[in-house]
């Protein structure tokens, strides 16, 4: 606060806390007076979003947006000023009444360029923000200022030439990038041809020494281009003789090409001279009417260099010693074919074609300045008899890739080739089906002695042969070579059909591939939605894996009604999925409410029961089924529980349940969305005794147990006394009296005795051999006949849905040796040792809990082990596996992860490819802590797989060598050997200590150096360090201009046409439909 001399109060930097009532008191000798006033401090008005500078092409529109904030008690308004003058929002300047923050300028013209100010104002204050609008357009048409002609060959260059000068007339706010000089002649008055120039470019290659140091080696590249640098305004053009030339110039900037300049007023006329070149495209062949015909490409008139022009054709035989002279004929244009007369068949000839013209004042013409090119031909060109020698297999790389080699023909083979060797072709086919499996590889070069084919039949014994190819004939085939090929990826499945099922299901049917290329292990189904013909396809749903090689149908349930789906089915072998999927598109039905389902009880156990149903009997079948059940309790408090959903299965296992209990259950048919229809309710009682009744506390049960214990003790004492006295069991006395066969014919187990002689040992070896030691390897294979066991289980060994509860026991003998317990149980040697026998019972034992399976208990058998129904559980979630698919799995990377898993847990723990998120069931590789399919481990930029190539990790990504050079920008001080050179962006010389980077140009194999500050997007000016960047479409055109521009990924995509389906930038013709682009 400060009080001024006149009594005023000054508050500097007032804030909201200064608000209030202020009173001024004045006093003098005559009295006292006061006055009060109220101060309200408002928040200052501020521009919140400033308008951005814009560069707009003439005729397009520009939009400026500006937002502000002010005190809540004040109302602000936005006004726009151009070059200090308030805009009137009429005509092309539009201010939206609903959004005063936006200014739109349509049909932008050059006069609209300038500075625009956004002013937010209230009754107390205001704030400004400015932006610049630059209006750009194609360059103005250039102007040719002078043309100097030298129309004769009598100059230092030895040929006619012209020097053309031009000048620019305006770039329209977009810098000119390059020019094109074009000419036409009296022979092509409507065609304008761009003048090519030859340019040299200096660059540097990095040379890495053995010690790791890097040095830069200068490199000079010569290339041809039609783009003349923007700083060049003249050029010397070489001309042809005997022609009239006129010229024009076109300028290019980032917006596009200018209109051509006016045609040069000066016309260059050149005199006659000898032809510079001979005809090209010279060839020979045989027809049914001639043994030797020679043909060549006609030369255009501008290359005649004189009005009198003709061709000379010469030929001679090569089989005569010494060879005779050439016979010649004169051929006048436009004829460009000669049927050689008096040709001897099956003889090799040499021939040529020359260009001739006649200068004014000459009686005889002269030939072209270019030396003659001689050709050879075989007259007659009949079917060859030559067979390539030593055809052999070098290497079999995979199921379809094989390398072959053969010996080249020698000079003595030419009479058998009988023509010009055009190339080779190799035929491969299966040994067991040569007619239907023939595959031919053509266009093998005539000088080749080795090649690799990529179409061999997989998984078969393959035969291969080779033959030569001339202009008109194929030679005889060589003897076949035989080799096996490994299993490969299958061909596409055949006859894929789809039928709409219910309101939101699709039933699929297909046949096995015609070319399985190995053992078919199963199939994979992928599908996605297609809303309309121009809409983008929806996301892929999770793939459906079918591991049954014989199953060729599937029901897709729970889909959206009245929606088109694209479905593809691929077969699988051990090498992977089909290369080409079978694809079908089909629309689901309108949403329908399923009919009322019905079901039957197919199996009942102690802790489970199965219900079975058949959707085909329903008028409108559901696509998803499940069951609801609850215990029949007395108080009615139990709630219904829901089972798992099924689509393709026809049985639902309901477990775990309590034994001896009553349950209510009904089946639910659903469309997978909202419609659910319940069946009639049924009543089921599980087997076994109700655990609620505890008989162990009954008096009769306790008395019975005590009596049994006392009886066992008495029997044990009696037996011990008899053995101690040397007494015998009664059965031994009977056998002594009646013989050892006593009691063997009654169909029961005989009683066993202590053998009195060695003969009894020999007689008992058969029963001894059948004995088995009691171990942990209990198996259902030991019980019952195979036919009865097989009938209890489903066809799929991995599905447990039906069970058994038979009382299965078995007796077997174990020979017991009192004197030496180590005697082998199967020994057949005779001994006088004291031998005794004992009977043991082998019970069915649970693999999990190791407890005996009692006669009234149900068990599961999965083909290997026998377990209680409640003991067979998932290793991970501990849920019962009864009635479910399960998997035995051991992680090769972590052997501690192993066990038996339900399908849900298996899908969570099984290794999945980090790239495609699919289960890895084929060859894989690990990078860091991530695992990939072989083909999914790709460069993060070009997406090419790494197959034996080097990879470069950078910024948490991996790149191939080419892409690594694109994204990796290492800024470093400029080396001394490039100081004084110019940056290829700003054209300013490098100074010591400046940070630079390099840019590789793969088209011409060069390296360019750029300032760090210049390595930015030309549109948004963001730094491109460590970002993916692009050169514009005219990058190749800028090579000759010593200038490069870059665009970031965002700006590049926004400034180019992008296909609405594949999202690729188009360099070709596109179709525009409903404001979207589509690649042809």
C-alpha cells in the first residue's frame, strides 16, 4: 500500500484478498469528514488456448481456435483481428455463433495470409494471442530467357547441343524443390520428353577396423535423374542430328508442379550426321516356312540422323573351315524382319544388323559409329536331343525347398541342342502319383548349373528330372533322381460349408485337405464380424482349437443375430497350420427364442450324475446349453447352481455332489445372449449312503466290531501254537491222504500246503509266474475283460464322463522262502529247502490318495491310472476333472510346472507367443524372457521374421540391420573429415563441435549427414530422434537436389491417402466410397 501526496491510496499488484470496503477520513481545524468505497478485485482475463501458425494451400480452408478464461462474475467475448483490423464475419470469414472460440476461413486466397490476433475482452480488461497464416500454392510457371544452339557436329563436343536458360517467377510461399526441362521434336510434336542429366554425389562409407575403430571413406556415386536442382537455372542439352527442337520448363514445390512455361521462341535445327547407334532387340528364330528368320527393333526417325536411312543384315555359316565371308542385304525401314535365303538346315550361323545413312552430296552411305555386335543362331531349330548330365540333389532344406545341380553343356553338345539354349526346367512329382502331383519350375537361366526350387511335394518320396528349353522346343527329360521330403504344412481344407443354426449359431462342415502333407493333428477355426461391405472387419475372436483329426464339423454358438461373419478353417500338422485357409462368409439368423428342451439321466454315481440331450429334436434348437440344479432340502433354503456351458457336447456332468442325497435339475437352452428356456424339472438321487446317518455310533455296530476283534485274537493265538508244535493244517492232512490234486476240480481256489517234496515246487511254477508284486502302478488293465472296459469310456480318451463301480479283486501267489527270502520268485530250480506259500489279495488302489477303492465306490479311468472320482483334480485350481477336457503338461522352460490341468488352467499356463498370443505347439525361440513362434519373432519396423539374420536391440525393440539404420540416430560431434561440407537439410556448413547424425539412402547406397537441429518433421517440426520417420513421396526426386525432408509417422499418415481396410498408404489408384479410400 502507498498513500500519494494528493491523499490517494495506491494498491500495487492487487489480489482477491484486497477486496473490501475502504473508508477515507479527512480532518482539519474546521471539522471532520469521511467517505467509503467498495473494491472488488476480479481475476484477470487470460488466453488459455492460443491459435497455432498454419500453412494452407490456396483454395482449401483454415481454422483458428482460441479459448480464454475470465472471472466468473464477468462475461468475455472473442474477437479476431487481421493485420490490426477487426474482422467482419461475412463471406469467407466465418465465426460460429454456437462456438465463438473458432474462426474458419474457407476458400483461402493469397490475400488472406498474414497475422491474426485473437482478443478476449471483458468490461475490465483484455488479452491477446496471435498466429500467422501462410497461404501456399504451386509455383508460378517459369520463363525461358534464352536458348543458344549449335546445330552441327563441328564443335568441341563432337555433336549438336543447346544451352537453355530460365528463371523462376514466384514460388507462392513454398520453396521450389527442383525443375524439369522438356523438349519435343518435329518427329514427336505432341510428346514432351524430360531431359536426363548425370550427377555425381560425394558421400562417405563407414569402415570398421578390427580394433573396433571407425573411419569414414569418401565415395562418389554417379546417377541419372530428370530433376534439376532448384539453384540451377541453365543446362547444356545434347541434341540429335537432323531434327528441330523446342523447349519448356516445369517447377515443383511441396504443393505440386507448376504449369509448363511458354514454349521457347528459339527453335534449334541440327544438321545430318552418321547414326550413333545400331538397332537393338536383334534375335533369330525358325518358322514352319523358313529355317532362319532375323528380326530387330525399328529405330525411330530421330535416331536416323539423315533422311536417307537403311539397315544392313549380314550372315555366314560357321561349320565351314575356313569360314566364308558375310552375305549381306539392304533393308529399308519400316521393314525390320529378314527371312534369310538359301539356309542349310541344322547348321550354326553368325549374323549382325547395322544402321546406315547417306549424307547430302554422298553417293554411298556410311554405317553407325557404334561397333558391330555379332549373334549366333541354329538354322532349323528342331527338337533337341541333348540331356543335361549328372543331375543330382544337393540339399533338402525343408518340406518344399530342394537344391539341385547339373553339369553344363560343352562345345560338342551344340549339334544336339539344335537351337539357342533358352534355359532349363525341372519337374518334380510324387513317386506314387506322378500324374496328379507334377510341379514344374521354369525360367532357369541357360548359364546356370545349380538352382533351388520351392514347390516340392511334402511328406513323400519325390522324383525329379531336368530338361532343356530352346526357343520352340523342350528337350528329352533326364533320368529321375529320388529323395524323401519331410512333413510340411497342410493344404487348405476342402468343401467348407456353413449353415445358420437357431437364432445365433453357425454349423460348420468341411472335408480334409486334398494335400495333407503329413499327419493331420486337428483343425483351427477363426472368425470375425463384418458389419457392412465398407466397414472395417471386427476383431478376431479367440481361435478354436480342435485336436481331433477325424472331426470335421463344429457349432459356433453365442453369436450375434443377423450379423455377417467371416470364418476361416485351417488344418494342422506337426509343422503348422495350412498356408491358405478356407474362408466362408455367412449371416446368422434373426434372434429366435429356443424351443423347450428335454433331457434324460444317462449315468448316476455317488457324487455325480450325467444328463444327456439332443438339440436336433428341438424345433428351434439353442446354441448354448447348461443345467441348473439344487438339493431337495426340507426347509427350501437351497438355491439353484449353474453348470458349465456346452455348445458342441451333448452331455453335461453335474458334480461334485453328496452321496445319498436328492436333487432337482432342469436343462436350459439359450441363444447365448438373453433368451433362456427351461426344460421340465426332474428328480435324481445319488448313490451311496447319506453321510448324515452315522452308523459308527450305533450300539449294534460297536458290538459287532468288538466281537470280530476278539475272534481274530483267538485265531492268531491258535495258529501260533500249532506252528510252534510243528503241527499241520487240516488241508495238508487231506492232501497227504487223497493226493495233491484234491479239491482242484471244483472250480474254486484250492487250499495250499507246505510242500513235502521238490515235485510240488515244479508243479507250482505256472501259478508263481502269474504273480505280481504290489506296487504303485495300479491299472484298470488288470481287471475285467477288455470289451467291457472299453464300453464304459467315451471315444475321446481325454474326456472322463462315464464311470464304473464293480467289485474287482484278484488273487495271486507269492512264493515265500523261510530259509532264504532272496530266492527269485520265478526260479524253477529244484531245492530241498523248506518252502511255504501264502495268499494275498490285490485291491484296486487310487493313484492320488493311495487308498483302496471299495466295492461301493465309483472310480475314474483315463487310460493310464485309476482314481476316486473326487481325487481326480486339476493341479492348479484343485477342481474336479470329471466330465471335462484335461491336459497333461510339463513346461520345458520350468520343469517344476507340471501336472494335470483343466482346460481353463492349461490355457493360462501353457506358453503363448508374445507376438500373436497363440499357443506354441511348434518350433519356438526365446528372446530375453519372451517366447515366440519362429515366424512371429519379427523386426519391429518392417515386420520381416528373423531367420538366421542379425538383430539389433534398441529402445526396448529389435530391428533388422536395414531398419536399425533407419530408427537409430546417434548424435555425435561432426568428424574433422566432413567439416566444411553442407547439411543436406539446411545447406549450412558443419562447424567444429556441432552435433550431427547420419541418414542412410538405400536406393543409392549413400550416407548423408544432418544437423541435430535439422532432423525434424517438416510439417510439425518435432524432433525425430529415436522415432520412426519417413521421407515424403518426392524423396527420390530430391536425391539430385542435395536436399532431404522428413516427416514423422503421424504427419506422414495424415498427408497421404490411406486404405480404409488394410490401413496402408497408397502409391496407386484408389477408389473413394462414402468418404473412405480403398486400394484397387
